């Protein structure tokens, strides 16, 4: 078994267009959620979200690229450029042949579906642009990253709703750990903030109209976000040999399936994933200092997640910190675990714990240290990142300070 | 603008060239238009002239629409405009 480390990170989300901007915003407890701006937003009952602002794709990508890149691909490529530049890795020869890209997304090119359905159904057009399919397909982003960076090894896209990124990163981790690939580009992205995307979510009646307040007794639902988080996972000796900066180690993971309900989470499924990640990473529960919670701000998630943490950690549950950064960047659905991994890196590398903002009222069912409203300085050696998806599919990553 | 001018414009845009770089004799290959650029050009022509171009990307040379040069494309479009008028 090889050791796996993260040597590059990149992101774009409602809090910033880079890792540095995002971490600064998290440390300041800034909220990136605001009024949504897009066509027909006035017909939605939910009009807030963590929208990426000031991202000018037109200047970044040429006309041919624009005709092929849905917004979720644009986000992915922007974040990948940052991650790969930081890593300093160049994929050529044997390294290129063995290294690949595994990404998560729940919806893929949602706005491409939306725009083209509008065109044929609402506008009655009978002709669509020839690249609708290659633009909207869920693997488009992974494919463009592979083409841009010459990644010729195992590459594919994982789609497990809100756990997509964690499943993708777990898979990439496993490939590097087993020696199958010396490095993998991994993470995820999502861009559902368009009329059809938000309208579909409205139907479930789980969305908040005013704010995302995870673990707070007065919470009233989730808020969607958008963006991408991309990382370079690399074999430890490979990274050391080329003198790469190491952000942290990926120590282990676990996946589990509730096998109970298509939307309601299960404490048992979540607990099995958390305990499984600890066991895979050969960690004692007492070593965990921080958990980046799934923390969606829905009653169903927050209560179940806290109960699962209490079950797995016993008395140590009261000593560790657990926060949900969704309160700041919103729920990036298939990209969420990737952006949230940044909070784990910040905890391990910088000793800064991102807060759960919007926290107003204690909930006896969530009686853990949720790092309310203000970031905290703390030395943390081990962090977990939780993701529990619709469909009961869970993936938890364990990370360690290097 | 004439059909010829419009087609020069569409093809030049696809090829990322000036319209002055496009000649009647140019082939799409000369202009560096690949298979994706070709289907995009056909789409742009259909949109511009509101016609349906009988083009099958599986068998580009066997389609009922000659794409062997810019002048052939113009001829084809003019024929389709007559056939599909009204």
C-alpha cells in the first residue's frame, strides 16, 4: 500500500475564484449566498443560492471551447488549472499513461439541457446546436481535463448525487494507494443554478427561502451552490522525489449504502461510513479533531448526522469540532465534497477551523461543537469529510496532517 | 448580403480566419476545419438560411450535399434555397 498526499488544490465557488480566496472567506465566516440572478428567476419560489459571480467564461475560453463547455466544465477547467499549477506536475510519458481523472457531478450539463429544452419546447425550434450532447454529458468535464493535461490513464465520472465528489476522490485515492496510478486528478463540480435546476429542487420542499443554518434549531432547509473543487492526489514518494509541496495526506475512506430510503438518511448507514473510514485509515476515534459535516441544514440530515457521529465517537464526540461550510458556499450537490475538502486542508495545514455560520439557536438533537459563526484556531492532526447522498449512498474521507 | 458572402462569413468564423482568406476554391481541409467544425458550419448554414441540409456525418462524402469546396457548398445552398422556398 502506498501513501497518498494532496499536492495541488483548485476551486471556484460562491466564496471565491481560488483556494486562497475561498479559505480567507471561510476563515472570516463570510456568506456567499445571495439573490439568484438568471432568466425567469421571478417564477421560482426559491430565489437564493451560492452563485459564482464575476466569472467571465467568454474571456477565458475561445469560441470553439465555449461551444463545448457547459458551465460545470468551465468551473472544472478553471479549478483544475489552479490545482495542477500548484502541484507543479507535468503529465508526460509513463506518468501520463498511468494517471487519470476521476470527477464527481450529479447533474452534469444542467444548463445545457435547460437552454435546449427551452429552445425546442418553448421557442418551438426544430434544430439544436450540434454539440448539445458532448456539452451536457456528465463526463464532459473529466474528458476536457484529460485532454488539456494529457491524462491517459483511468478516467471517468461518478454520479452519486450529493456524495459524487467524495466517491470520486475515494476512487482516485484507491487507485494511487494500490499503485495503479502514480497521480490522479480528482474532485467534482456542479452547476444547477438555472431555472430548471432550481425548479426541480423546489419540488422536494427541502429548500430554504432565506439562509442555510446547519445544526441551528431554527434551520429551515438547504440552499444550493455551484462551482468546482479539483485536487492532485499523488503517491507520497513520487511527490517527495520532485519536491512538491504537500497539503495533507489522504489516509483512508469508506463507502456505505443505507439500502433503506431514496431520500431519508439513515443513522446506521452514515455511522458505518464514518467508522469504516477510521478503520481503513487505521485511526482511533480519539485522533479525529475536526469533521467537515455533510450538514445540509435540513432537519433530516442534521439530526441523523449528529446521532451517527455520537454513535461512532462516544464521549469523544463532545471533544471534536464539526462544522458545515455549506452555510457559506451553499450545497454544491455533486461538487460539494470537493469544495468542503478545502476546509479539511485548512484545518490540518493552517490550524484554522471553518465555522458553521448562520447558527442562531442550539438544537438538543445536534448538541456537538459545531464551531458556531466564528472560525477557530486549533491544532488538528486528523480530519474527516462526510458526504451522505440521496439514495442513501455515503462516502467519508479521512485526512491527516503531514 | 449575398449567399456567397454569408457562407464566406460562416466558414471564416469556423476556421478562425478573415473572410479574405477564404476563396471559392478552398476546401474545408485547406482552411483547417475539422469534423466538429464541419457539423458546426452545417448548423450555422441551416440557421442562417432556414434550410435543412441533407448531411450525414457518418458518410460526409456520400451525402446529398457536396462539401468538397466552398463553391460547391454555395451551389448546394442555392439549390436548397430554391427547393425549400415557401
